[in-house]
C-alpha cells in the first residue's frame, strides 16, 4: 500500500496530470465544517439538458468588497459582479450613489404610502427639482391633471394658485424692422410674454401680424423707440391666423413709451387687443383715388383725407363720384379734387353737395349721410 500511495503522489505532481481533466460522477457533494459537524449539500436537479459552469480565472483584487458570481445564460460563464448595497430607510426614494453599487436614500425624498404623496425638499440654494426635455420640443414637459397646483401654498384654491409674485421674462428686440412688417417673429416663434421694441427706427412703422398664436397666449408690446408703431387692424398682408383685431374703429398706434397687450383667441383666429397704455386707436387713414368711370365709389369709411383725381366727365344722368358710408358718427373727411374733369359727388348717402372744381372741401358723417360743409 505504501508503494501505491507514492506512485499516486508522483502522478499528481507530474505536468501531464496537471494539464489533464478528471471527471468523477457523484449523486451529491457534501461539505462538512470540521468543528461543528454542520454540512452543506449540493444536489443536481432533474435536468433535460446538461450544461457546465466555468468559473472565473482570478479573484477580484479591487472594487467593492462584496462580490457575487453571476451566470451568463448565453456564454455559460460565471463572472464576479458587485453586490448592490441597500442603504435606505423606510419610505425613502432610492438613488444609485457615485460608487456605482450603493442604493442610497434621503430623508429629503420621501414617498408617503398613506397619502400616496411624493415629498422633495432641499437645504441647498439650487433648484429642488429640475426637469429637462432633450432635445427641446413642443411636446408637454410636465402635465398636472385632476387637481389644483399651488406655488407658495400647500392648499391651492384654484387651478393655479400662486402665493407670491409672478414674473414674465422680457425680450429686448433690436432687430431690423421695415416700414411694413408682416407675420412678425420677435424670436422663438414669439414664446415670450413681454417684448421691448428698441430698434433704431427712421420713421413710423406698421405691424400687421404676429406668428405663434396659441389659445389664450398673451403678449405685451412696449415701444422703446422714438417713433409710432402702428398695429394694423385686420390686414390682409399677414396670414389670416396671424392678424390683429384692435377695435371696430381701426388701427392702433403705440406711441413712444406706450404699451399694448394682445391675447390670442382661437375662436377669432386673431390677436385681440385687451389693453393699452399711451396708445390710441386710429379710425381714419389717407389715400389717393383716380376716377376713370362714372359713379365710382371712393373708399372713405376709414379715411380722414382723400385726393380724388377725376378724369371722367359728369354724365347727363347724375353724378360721377360717390362715397362709402362713414365708420363713426362725427367722422370728418377732407377731400382735395384734381384731374381734368369737374366733380359732382352724389348718391343716397350725400346731402348738401354742390359742384367741385379742383378745390377742396370737407364732409361730416351724421350716421346716415355725408354732410358737405363747404369748399
């Protein structure tokens, strides 16, 4: 027996034996602790297909203290991976720490299981909650449904209840503006609430429309220039859904240091004037009109002055120039006459009119007729 033992010992130490494999079949493997006699037994299950476990070649020498052997089903390899450490108290919201293995909690992030409420607090100076959509888009960033939202109050009494001040960021616009400006975009499709127009203007300018209209959106325009900014009422020069609706009278002039506020109405599809300071509506404009055919109606309902050039003789059957109805009672309309032919203004809305021969006169609208007051 002694010689056999030596022979086996030699075989175990030879290189050829170290490189080979020895496979033994056991029904189970039992490990016994020598002092207490307690045992741990490994028993195979009823397998339909055999498999093998390949252990890592080395033991981790760095990283977290606690490691686990993780089996990869595809490669059938065992690898060491850190064991996540839970460092949370009841009701705390967990977050992964910078060490990459510890799930920590904070007393400032709590989930109330009774009230189903999330509470976030912070003792720092930065934002308590930061939400960012990347890349930015027009899709909702945060939605609140089925309740009131309170700012500065824990008991909001309205859909949005603010206990404190409320601010709207200002945009100071110094970009180029022409005499006539259509479908104006002051920046980012007008996603601002207060626009300070500070362009260096050489003359008065017209704005006929703004882009970016949305239901209930408000925008305030402040004229920081030395010229008048005229808001043109219902101008066809801007897209239909971008136009202004100032009043039934006409255009709106925002004088220097004046402001006007507009609210977008989806029902009207217009920017509706809701308030103005140091601004006034302009009910009347001026123009030039040439008469080349009989009974021509001159557009006067929004006019304060019109130069009428008549090149069509007075017909035997009546007058050669007519006037549109006025816009408001008391509207004064001055007319200067030119051209090769004399002018006779007539029609059902004309009273006290005489012949006009290249001179000027003025009319007053009394609600039903134009009354001539001399020439």
